[in-house]
C-alpha cells in the first residue's frame, strides 16, 4: 500500500474537507500532515455544517483511524473547543483520533507574538489569522519549540523558558501582554484535556500500517500557492503545503506516495495580502463572492475573488506531481454567460506561461473566453446531466492542464459530488 495525498492547488479554501469526507470510505486511515488551526475545512451533510481546524476531515466516517501528524502545530485551547463541539454533536473522538508526540504546541505567547509582529510590519502586513501559527513554526525551526510529547515529562521547565523568551520579545516590541495570565490559565487547562487522547509516535504507526496493507489518505491544509518555499513569498503560510510536506509531516518515504489528488475551484480566491494576478474588482468578482459565499470558515474574512489562473495551476500540478484533479464550486459560475480563464501572463511586454519569481508588479493576465452553461448545477446527479458548455469547460481544462478531472463538486453537501469515470477507469475513487 501507498499513501495517497490530497491537497489544495490554489491559495487555500479549495474545499479539501468535503472531499476528504467523500473519499474516507475507501481508506483505513486519514492523517493530517501540516498546518494549524488557521486552516478551516468545512463539511456539510445531513443538514449540518461542521468546520474543522486541526482535526482530520475523516472523523465523521465511523471506524476510521484519524491521525494528527508531526508537521502540524496544535493550540490545545482551540483543539479542545473543536473536539468538545464535535462530541456534543455525537462525534466522540477519543477512540478515533491519535496525535503525534512530535507535533509542536502553539503557546499563549505565540498568539501575542503573532499580533505584535504583524503590527510591527505596518503597511507590509502579511494578513495572518493571528492564531500564533508563524511564531510556533519559528520556534520549531530555531529549535526552541515545545512538542506534544513534552507534556508527558519535563514540561514546566521548557514552558517557563519559552514564555520568558517570548515576554522579552514582546517588551522589546512594546506590545502589551496584560491578558497573558487569563490566556495561560485557559491554555493550561486545555492541555490536560489533550492528554485524554492517544499520544503516539505517528511515523512508526503509519509505516506499520503500510506494511500491514492498510490504506492511508494524507490531508493537506491551505494551498500550494501558500507554501513557504514555492508560494507567493512572503505572503505565505509557515509550512510546506505541497506534496513533499506529506513526507516530512508524516515521516513516510517519497517512494511510498501513491495518488496525488489536487483540488481547485472553478475560479480563484485568496485571503489576506499578496499577489493575485486574476483578481476581479468588478461586478463579476462581487457575484463570485456572493454566490460562492466566499468568507473564511475560521476568520470570517471576505475572500478576494477572480477568474481561474491556469499558469499558477500548472505550476502547482508540476510541483506536487498531481495525478488526478478535483474541481470544486462549479455551481458558483452557473449564471455567467461568459467565463474567463487565464492562460498566460504578460510581464514587461513579453508573454509567458511560466510562473514567475514574483507574480506582482507589471503583470497582465491573458484570458481566453468560454461560453457559460447558464444552468443550475446543484441538482445534477451524474455526468450524463452536465450541460454541453460545462463539458466543454472541463475538456478545455483537461487539455490545458494535462491531468484528468476525476471529481466535480456542484454544491457544499457531500451528496453533491460527481465522479466522472467508471470503476475500471478510476478504482481509487469508487
């Protein structure tokens, strides 16, 4: 068996949570490999809506093992809120969720540092969610972090040392920490809740599962264009959101990677600052935002909206080695009579299809126009019901991207998901 990987190909918010939930019945184990509670995965089924921040999206399918891997950063307080809300809705996680002892903890002072560093940037703000993700990863890389396994022994000494360092930085930035005592008391209480779960050496367990023939789906957070190395730096997240992050985040060898499912929207969105070549500032952009309900599932922030960017999408497919594509929110474009797709950039007067070092400045997108389907897709039950114009849009994307679009989402509910190929063509998705 190999580890199949599911990840976003744009700037996050592609709909990964829904698709993990849809695919979970075909897998024994669902493992989250990077990111923190700044990533909200939204799922809707049976009339209920759930937003997961740290917990893998396979948690709703009974009998499946879910693992939070070593590449994740965890805020015990937000984790407890999330887990208790799920338990109250009838989803008890204590027997279905394990947490890597090597995952790093987000401390109360990390949240204060996040706000302080963002304030210090002035006009150059990144657009952080303020959840302490960046400072937690900074401590991890500088070898000052505190891991989940540390709460089992030697925690107090490590915690007080980290807290003292952070308070010194906050003083140097003249940033108030008056609220720290309250935050700390709640956080320490939540840390005791975290101990209820199975704290494991996840890399050993995952590799043992592979030897035993168990199937594993690795769930990524954010999107490829937010990757710390290959995204639109510095307007990126603090972890590797690409397929390689699965190997480092779960402790699996590259040769153990199987299918790579790449998820993208039928258009583009972005939250926070940073370049966005196809961003719209007209009624079309407002219509996409309105019809797609494009507001952050964790932060509530309005997302920037634009046409699909095939230059960036091809780049993301290349970086990740995507084998199968999944297109989300097709129904959002139902009312458009014309749909645009960016196929190249003009930079300094020259046309290119290569994603540049910086996708900003003197950059003009080159569009092709395709006829819209102007038909409601939300009630479609099979590929046979797709409008002719929608099939043409899919064919155009597959020809441009050179990877098959295997799944199409036509609404937020898990039932509004169309698999385009037969079991013989695509056994992994059936």
